[in-house]
C-alpha cells in the first residue's frame, strides 16, 4: 500500500513516522513545496533573534527519512488531486499515484489589503525562507502588523536584535485569538515595560516607500520605520481539496476519524476544521499539539485501528524576554526549543 502525504510540516511528519513505526512494509511518500526537511515554525523567532542557530530549528535531517525508508519529494507543490485515478499532480508536472492520501499542507499567511504590502522591506516569519530574509535584513525600526503568537515572538526577537519595535493590533488587546481582553491587556503592559510600543485598536492603512520601507500610516499616526513584518494570521489551505471535490468551509471538513468527504483521503493540521474538545463546537485551533494528535489519529485509522479524534484544545502560554530553555536531546522530533508563546 502506498501512502502519499502532502505537506512536510509537523502534522505530515507525524503521520509518516507513526506509520513507519508500526508498518515497515508501507511505501510512504511525503511531497513538500519547500526544499528542506521538517523544521519547527515555532522556532523561527528564536533563529531571528539570535538565540538559536539555523540548524537548531530542524526536527528532521535528510538522513532521518533515508533511515526510515520514507520517500521525500522536495520543491514540488501539489496543484491537483484526481480521486478517481488515485493520483496527485505537482507544479513540476510530476504525477504520483496513491492508495491512501493525507492532506497536511497547512495554510498560507493572510495578506491584508494594505497599500504597499508587497513593497521591498516587508517580510513575514511563517516559513524558513521568509525568516532568513528578515534575519539578513539590516534595519533599526520595525512595525509588526498583527499580535498573534508569531507577531509577538517576532517583536521580541527584533527588540533583542536592537530594533525599535511597534506592534499594531486592530483589536483592543494583543493575542486576541488565545486570551481574553483582561489577560491580553496585562500581556500588552508587560511588553511595554520591555520597551515595545504596543498599539491596540489601531489599523494600518498604508506602508510607505517604493525602493524600501520608509514608514507606516495607521488610522491614528505616522510611524517612521525601515522594516515591516506581516503577522496577520494563517488562512487554511482549502484550494487543493477543492480540486478533488472535497467538502470545505473555513478549513477542510473531516469526520472524527480525520477522513475527508473523498474516500481514502484524510486531512490533518492547520488546513482542517475540527471541533473544540471542550465545547464540541466547530473550531480551528492551529497549534502544534493539535497537529501532532491529529497526525497520530490519521495514521492509526490508515492502519485500520478505528480511532476517533476527541477534538482540539486551545491552550497556550505566554512569557517574554526570558532565557531560552535548552533544546531537548536524543530524539529527532525534539531538536528545537519549544515555542514560548504558543501551545505548540
């Protein structure tokens, strides 16, 4: 049986290595749009801030895939799925067949419709190539648009690099997807004590500069800066599922076994819409611990073990400007420092 996994992130690798632990005979293939082994996106701010070397962010090495006999197809973005033929097609023209398919390709950064958002000097920190560009950038004053977990961690990292940092949040408190307003207000005050300008209830209207960023205009002020980081959240990847006629809403729709509406096709991680484990309501908690558990459930069900997913949990922690804990040792899945502000 051939298992094809689209996406080389945390969820996809959890599926692949769980399957391999239990079934040495399976043909397992991971297809990745990126060109590197699995890394931890939560560790990118550590790399940006100089607390971790680039090598420290990787959860796997090329040798891990070879040793576990997992085929890794890099630099190929899957653009369509043919459920009837049991094949996927990549942007490079590769056609790969499957018996079971797993969608674990996550999502993409939400790009708000702000004038100048695509100008030089505007960065993100969701994927390694973008983090490397920001790491190499020589700036002194940064505006971070968005105050989710990535935004706050990037703000801290840039402050440690010597930048003057502004965080702009359209809602009235920071980390609004994780914490209520009183908690978010306290966290905002803590950031201000460390010298970060926290501007809540404020909207970015324009990024100035054509050859490079020169400033930001909000609905309340003008801010001179040479760096902008967009951290406005992740949009679940549903377009690929739609090529196969799979049901989607905010994310890919799955049942308790993490099966999509197409037979033999599963989905897990940031691209799926599941349920809140506490309330039973529809939820999208794009956090590492949920991706890991979903990946395990997918693997167990591919192996015929009839496991139900109990739902996602929205737990997280936040602390700033603390020494980085030492990385865990001796396991390829634990080669990174844990994300500080996220439950993942």
